C-alpha cells in the first residue's frame, strides 16, 4: 500500500442549499481496522480483512507491521472503498529498522508491544506534530512486562525497543487515564506473552471504555477470552489468536458530522450499513444527537437522523465518547442555548489539545467558549465566516465543515488532514449536498 499522507490544503466549506435529504456510505472503522490488523499479525494462520479502512492511519499500521515481517497483500475487495487485505503472520517477528507512526496513536500504542516479540532493535518515531502524545505509561508498563525500551529518559517518542523474541508478561499496573489505547495495546499483544497478562488500571477514571470493549470483543472473536474480575482489571491467557476472515464495520464516529448535518440543516441524513450491535463509540450517536433535538430510526440496516425542529443545547458527560466531542461542539455552537461537555480532559492529548483548539476556533468565528478542567462550555452567539484551524486534527477539520453548512465564508485551513481516517471526506460531503447525487 502506498503512503497516503495528506497534502495540506485550504477548503471553503460549502453552505447547505436547504434542508438535506441525503444517504451516505462511510468507509470502514479505523479503530476496528487497526485492531484486526494487529490480531491478524499475531494469529495462528492467514486471514483476510474485508472492507477495511484505507487511510493514512491504516497505511501507517500496515507499514509498521511490514517492518516487523508481517505479510500484507491487497486482494480484490468486497466493499466500495478499496481492496481487501490478506494478512500472513511471520514465523517470527523481524528486528531492525525504523517505524514511523505518523499521527496514528493506535500505531504507536498497538505496535510497540509487538516489537518486544522480535529479535533486534526497532526505533519508533512519529510525525513532529504527534511526538507530544502520551507514551510514558505505556513505556513503564511494557518495561514491567519485560520489554527493553530505551527512551533516553524522556518517557516519550522517539525511543528504541530492543526485542528479545519474547515477552514475559505477568502482573502489570498502568494509569490509562490519558488514553484507553494503553490498555487496548497491551491486551492485543498479551496473548503472545509467555504467561499472558493480568492488567490493572490505577488512577483517575478510564476514558473511552467502548474502545476497550471493542478490543476485548475482537480478541474473543479470535478465541482469546479476556476475563475482567473487577472494574479496571483484565486477565489475558497465553493463547495464540486464530487466523480469521473478518468484515470491518463502517466507521460510526466518522459518520457523526454527516448525521449532525441533519440537525444543522433541518433535514434528514441516512447512513447505510449501520450495525445492529457495535462496540464503536459512534453507536451512541442516536441518543447523543437526541439531546440536541434529533429524531432517529433504523430501517433495512440503515440509520436515519432527522432534524427540522429546534437545535437545542445539551449538557453531556462524554467520557465514554470523547472522540465525538468536536462534532458535538459544532452543533453546540449553532444551538439555541448553552451546552456543557465534561469528562473529556483526556482529549487534550490527542492530535492537538482538542479542548483549547475547539474553544479558539469557536471564538474566532464570533462564538463564546469556556475551557473547563475536564471539558468545554459553549454559549451560542451569531457566527461569522473566517478561518477554521484544523490543527493537524481530522475531527476538527470536519467540525469546520459542519459549521460551514450554516455559516457562509468558513474556510478550513487544512481539509487534507481528514485523510488520517477518511480521505474521501471532501467528496462525500459535497455529494451529500448535491441533490442529483442524492437522487441517484
């Protein structure tokens, strides 16, 4: 797979021509694609990922696994967004080389444990804009599990992992309050540890629990049954995951700005392929959008969200669904009353400090935003056109597009950053707004 790193480009957000009536197909889930790539890489035989996401994050994951000797081949696809992926685990993981995570938190946190199973050194680095992302607790936990990591005393990227061909495992504690990816990364690799893993979370509350549930469910599907004897504790037995063919669900979080467009325009937007049951945080969108006045319903495997009434403010605890915060802030900025979102202090450590960036962008367009210790408060004001700064963050870029539906003159300074998880975003957004495309 070629490197899909984006090219920064400014983009004038189109204004909606009126109440939308649109149907949208979104690509596969980034979170599921990257989890299944890792599990396929440590499985007991080859397996195929059907309808995977093809984006910068997934390309980085593929390149990282190939550095470790994993065979990944593109084969004719079953979905509409690119080829399927045939993954062949190596007999043993290769050492040597350099692994560039780009901006992908899942790559730096999911692949680093696997390097300990290789023989030899691998240097792990990232895009300059991602070197700040928290890694200290992951480094500490992996050392406790028996992995040799030289970080030069920084507790951050870049660092070198000296693989010894095995990881002892055992009992490990971690403070994952900065990112649930610490827990997921350890759980994904733990089945290949000598004695498995007993992992305990300590510290503040654990964010994004649906992502951990997703990891546990993905492991169970491949025959690795994780026990959780208490909240914040997981036991992974030493078991090699099964090689399987897996179909990736659509990315429900990437569907968020499209569904939110129904409220902004007073219309209806349908997303096809919506799963009946899902561990993705985006599965909670119907009830989250209902807090802003939306109505939703499922029919024939699709979810339809309707606006048309008041776009109300909402007070929400988003600790389980922090990645949806930017879309909800976009709605809040256009609502008829204040909104307060809490439980999201951890999103300060994402691609950017999302709380500070969102507050700054809203203020730049004439809105009022207050940063809280673990959240943000939005007080709607009449908005004007202007530059919406993406800050190298795909979800901030799509929020600019959402606000631009109702506010003429909004310009996203870097729509190219959406390539991180959805390279097709500008085209899909325009199709949603084009009546002839929707009629087809």
